[in-house]
């Protein structure tokens, strides 16, 4: 299956690229529509968190997908998107990034990119909106986050523009999206190959009001994380936050 053909719409400023992409999707936008904003005034991350998006400091983009997939496979879309970002950063910047389950992109245990994948119903059927926020410079996050966040500039040791990263991202997303539709198991295999969080990682898991710790033991076929607790029980995590117990992330709420 050949990759989709992206159509890019640029904005100087938007409240949220995901919201704008969803609006276009509900009006019948084709797969591959890509919204890019120089800044977001109300950017969103996972679990309704805000995503700080100052002008000119990051790549803020959202892509419309219309997967022809069994609903049980849609949960792999965030993992697919994370692989695409990983591929794009390696190709465009020479950065060997890590993936924290399910789809945060890290470098040196600091957050480099956030991904928000949402599903919406449209007159043309269900669509997925894949939002990507990449910190290009240290100005993309406030001073109080400098211990937990990083930027492409810091990781690559050079200034990298949106024009360098975006083409690689869309190319990588097209390739990984085609792979997702052809061979879902390979997405899981490749995710595990590019993430230190897949196997033998000591983690703390917060899911709803519950918190527990354990060691990661791979993924389920739908992308859920397997965590072995101290008692030897395998817990299946399909939603929530996972923090490494070897770094400062384990102390986040």
C-alpha cells in the first residue's frame, strides 16, 4: 500500500492544530490533510494536559488519517506515529531518540516530542487525528521544565528548522501508516526495537487512581504494555502514565 499524499495548510497561529484538523475532517477533508501552525495558543497533550507551543520554537502539526482497519487495531495508531517521529528525527537531525510508552519521544530521558492521537466520527466515517509537537529549541518549554524536557537543538547540537523536519516526518508517517495497514505485528516489533521501555524497564504506572510499580515485559498485540509486579503478576496497561524508576520522571504526579 503506497503512502498517503499530504496536503499542507499553514497558519501563523491556532488554538490547537488537532482541533483545526478535526474541523476539516468533519467537513470531509481527505486523508493526508496536514495542519501546521507557527504557534498554538491552546495546545493539548494526552489526558487533557496543556501543550506549551510558543511561536517559532517548535513544530506543531496535525494530520488527518482515515484508516481502513479493524477497530481493534486503532490502538496501534499512537505507536505507529511515535515510530514515524523516531524515524524522522533520525533522518533529518541524526537523533537516536527513545520512545516512552505509548508515544512520548525522549532524548537522554527528557521529553523531546509529544503525540496526541484522537478519533472522531465524520460523515465519511471514523477518522484519526494525529497531532505532533516537537520541541525544536529550548524556547519551546518554560524554564521550570528544563530538567524534564529537551529540544532538537540541544540533542542535535545545531539549529534545525521546521522545513527540515516536516518533510521527513510526513514521509516517515506515510511509510509507517502503510506498514500499519499491511502488518500490524511489525509495528509492535519495531516499536519494541526502538524503545527502552518495552522490556526489562523498572517503571511506575499511574492509571486512574491506581499506582503500582514493576518491570516491563513487552507489548500485547494491540499495543498495551505488559508490566510484571513484584508478586509476579502480569498487569496489562492500556491507559495511563508510565515513568522510569531510574530517573526523575518517577517523581512526577
